[in-house]
C-alpha cells in the first residue's frame, strides 16, 4: 500500500526488466512523441556491467531492421554474422549420411540475409549505451509492488520510491514477478529437455550456413558466428544432461563432433557449455489494467526454430507503435482499448508460433518409424515447393503491413 | 440542482439527465464507451486542423503548445486531458456540477493540468475571457437556444483563432442510427440521451456561426465501421459531423 504523505515521482511509462526486451522497448518509446515521454527502466542488474554471456540470437531480418531504426545495429554489426543459408536434416545420431530435407538459401531483399546471428552481450552493451544517450532513466532497483487506479498506476520500487505512471510494461522474463503481481495465470509445461549452449571453433569457414539436425533426443543446431566459429544450441533429454555436462572438454567435444560432423575440420571448444531446462509457457492474458506483458513474460517457446527473441521484438514493435499513436493524440498511454488492441494483435501470431515450435519438437524428438516416414515426406514436400519456402522466409522478414520498426522505419 | 440557469441557454432537464451518468465518464467499458471509441477521431481532427492553421507538427505530442483552449460542455474531461497533454492551456466548463467534480477528480489522479469550472460559455464571455481555440463538441444538440449558444461560442474565439463544433444532423438516417440504433438497439448510449428535433443541420450550424462573425472552412462526417469497431472521418455528414470555423 502507499504510505501516506509521500508524493510520487511521475513517469509516462515504467518498464520492469532491463534486458534485451526492456531496453529495446525503452529506446522505441523514446522515439515516440518527439522524445517527450519519460521512460523509466527498473532492473537491479543495472548495478553491474552486463555479464559475459555466450548466447547468440538468430535475429530475423525484421528484428535487425528494428535495431537499425533504433540506432544500435552499427555497434552490433561487427560482432554479428549473416545467416546465408540453412540446412535442416532429420536423422538418427549414427546415420553416416544425413539426408537433407529442407534448405533455406535466401535473401529477403537485395543483399539482406533472412537472419543474422547477434551475440547477446554485444546487443545488451549497445542497447545500454544508446539508452544512456537518448535519456532513458535506468535505475538499479526492482519493482516491489503496484496499485492500479482509474488514471494512473502507482509503483513502489525496491528503494521505496513511489512512481506514478500511465503504463507498466513487464519485460522481466519468464518468471515475471510483475505478471504474478498482476494476477495473470500461465499455461505451462516442461519439455523434459534442456538446452545446451556453447561456442565452438572449426578449421574451415562455415560460409554463413546454419544447420539444424532433428535428432531423436532433440534438435541440434549450429549457427554461424564471425570468423571460423559457430554457436551451438543443443536440445537434449533431461536424463542425459548431467552425464553430458560432467564430461571433460575432450569427451564433450567428441559428442559435439558426433552431431556436427567433421566437414569443417577439427573442432575446439570456446566456452564451457551451459544448460537450462526447456519449458513452454504462455500467459492467459497479455494485458491487465495499465499492465502489458512483453516478450518472455508473455510467452516462452521451444528454441527449435530460434523464434523466442523475434516474437518479443514483434511485441515491442506493435506496442511501441500503438503507444506512439496514443501519445501523438495526447491520449492515455495505459488505455484499456489500446492494451486490448495490442493483445489481439499479438495473440494469434504468438499462439501460432508456439504451436508450430511445440509441434515440430513433438514430431521430431522421437524415434518412432511411422512419424519419421511422415515427417520425411513433409519436409521433402516443403523443399519441392519453392513458393511455400519463400513464405517461410518472408515470415522471417516483414511485410508492408508490418509495424514500422520491423520495416526499419523510426516511429 | 444548484445550477443557475437564468439568462443562459442551458436546458435544466438536459443537465439532470447527464448528471446521472457522469460518474462513469472515464470507464472505457462503461456507459461512455462509445464516446471513448469516438475520442481518437475527434482529437485527430482537432490536432490536424490546429497543425494546419498554426503550422505545427502533428507527431511530436506537443501540437497545441502555448495555445489557450476552452472545452464547452466538457463532461468528464475526456477531451480536455488529451488536449492539455498536447500542450494547450485548457479550461473545461460544464453546467453540471457532477461532471465538473468528476473531471477535477480525474485530473488530480492523472496529473494533467486542466482548469475546470461549473460555468457556461455566456458567463465566460461576460467575464471578458477569450481563447485561441473554442470547442463545443456534441453540445449544440443539447442546448435550448442554438443561435444564442453559437453566438456566445464565436464571441469567445480570439482574433485568428479557431472554433470547433460537432453535432448530429437532423436526418432520418440520424434518427435511425443515433437514436433508435445507438440508444435502443445497441444500448451504446443511455435512452433519452438525444432528442431528434434538437439535432442541427450543417447548413443551420454554418449560418449560426456566420451570424457570429466566423466562417466554416472545413466540414467532415464521422462514421462508424462495425467491422473494425472504429470511427473514422468521412464525407458522409448525415449522422455525426464536425466543423471548424475561423
């Protein structure tokens, strides 16, 4: 509750969580209304420099254009690598030759790759620098509590500061304390798989090729990084995880070689792998009065298609554009009609992507011969139909109806 | 009822009708939901005309900076607060004390600076006040003497300023949509909100404004699209329409 006698600070929008989603949203909102909106981002992690992190994201073309429009891509580009084509196979671990069922060779536009690999650390650093430059108010505090009123939301920060805002955006990740405080339930299940992430170096260049092998215990993906390095995202059944992670570098590398092959020469490990459990999680609502869920707080999906971050960036592009419209009319930035428009716009694509990734994982992460025959047929079919494949690629990009930021235009 | 009605154009029965629903002004899901949906198109029209007239930016959230504005019949302040956020110095006046109280309460919560008064435009004119922008949106169809009301509104416009008015046309279509449809079938508005014989045609309104010494230079219809659940500007002025005069 609000202690009497303390008069709150005022902001237009408070964002809980200063990771990729929170900072990107903050930058987008600073472009709205000629930079007039006061945007506060709260995250205890601001107290320290960004942690070194080996994760890299496969950014769809729309997401990359958005970072260009927000003025951060130039700083990320030297450490990013375009994905020029993608090969997908369906195989058993010991198959000597892996039949290729689906290849994505493609550019979205002239010379624009359909995706780029961008390291998380470089993105966060660039976002923090730009946020500083454009006057985002970043505070190393947590969101402790909030009370929603008819014309404002009053937020208590962990340093006991009170702050009035029109809207609170939850960019605080899968466990989202803000979502819990807003009493929004989630649908959730565990995949009984964990994701292992590491970086390897190889002797020969990858030529911008990404590979994904659908193995019975989970998908194994390699994604090109600058130089002769690749990022590995390896989903494996939970029962195998402890054993794998307790292997020494040499033995673990042997396991990776079994999956990656030796086509790019000898492999070396650049970082000790880390693993985290894979879950599906979808919030029942994306909004509550004066609260919007953005990114992982709204949805966590299987990394099989590398779409988690891209979905979050689409959330941001849609929400920021709606808020900019409201601000240009002087309207309430926490208006319930606007929030419901955001929810409607994001619900369908999110559920569709969640269903596709969940379905892909269920279809492929097993050794059932009947399913194997079915999916061989399915993927082979896709490759023979160029138009269908183009649609896949275009979906990774953006169309004329897309939000401005995904087309690379400022708000 | 403490409203002083003598010597004004206010119809006391109308004031009583609105007092009943004033408390729910700001509930976007409540009885005023139609007005909430209607608000963006009205605001965009005002903003864009102001931007044209004073050569301002429409996107910078500050289009009305430094301009004084009075909203006549401000209700719960649904237009006043956004226009104040856009930089205008806003006075909202309404004859219904409950409306004024609701509006004051809300702006104390939202922190948007608006001055609210229980007053009529005739009173403000008598006090010698004038404004860069005078708004009378969805008001003419509720006043007892249209000509006297419009004359007072024009008198409140500073030289070089703008007068905005919005109302309902007196057509059969307006009767069908705004009264039978909106009040009785869809339940968008409380029954008895509007009386058809008080609706004003664009010609009658333009003539009244001309008698007040201003000239209407743009007129737009506002139509509802049931598929998108949105209102938009149109050339069709048969039901809802807005005019701007200088």
